[in-house]
C-alpha cells in the first residue's frame, strides 16, 4: 500500500497527465447498430481462458497461444487479449486517420502517422470485476481536426465511445 505522501504525488501526476491529454470523445449516445455487414470474422477461444488458445479461420487462418501476463500472476510467456486489442485498435485508428485525411484533402498530413495505443486492464469502479481504459497517442500528425475526425471514424473508437450491440447466446 502506498503511503499518503506517495499517493498524493501519484494522484497529482495522474491529474496533470489527464489535463495534458486532449479528449476527442463525443457525447455518449445509444449503442451503435449496423445497417449491413461488410466483413465478418469468426474467432474461437478454447482451453483455460487466458492460458488457452485463440483461432480465426478466415482467408488466412491464424492462431495464438495465450498466457496470463506476469503482472497478473501468470507466466507471461505468450500473448494476451489486451495485446491483441491494443494492436487491433492501433491499426484500425491508423486506417481511419488515413481515410479521413484523404476525405478532407489532407492526405499528406497523415503520411507519417504512427499510432501508439496503451490498453490498461484494471478493476472497474462501481461495477466489480475488470474493465479497460485506452490511451492513444498520434505521432507525426499535428492537425487536431484530423485526429478528431480519425477518432470519430474508427470502429474501435465508435464501439468504446457509443457502445456496440453485443449478442450472447448458447452455441
């Protein structure tokens, strides 16, 4: 447990970091629904959850062994769901940013863009269990209007900002 002085420094640092980070989030709305399906991917997880295996059987079959991260008491000797989410989000955001740059006539502004995502897994306040938080840093783009447009167009950002319809059923 952190002593009071150290906690104050940590909390002050967090507050400053939050103030220095621009929020491109839009007003929360009802969950986003889809008019149609342009692409569908199927994945399967089996084994022991975070110590199991994930597979996708699409055009290019893909599988990974999973391992609980060391920070959560695991061996950390394979990938974990948060790594996969961070990589997917980074590539999706980059694609959305580049698409919007083209639509806005600013293609050159996103030419050298690099997206850095950090996914945090931790206790969800007021809900129990775990939750996610995401930090996105856009390198190589100075145009804030373009960054905001990329965030608003990115399917990952939309799902986290607006919510997505999730259907769960027995197979």
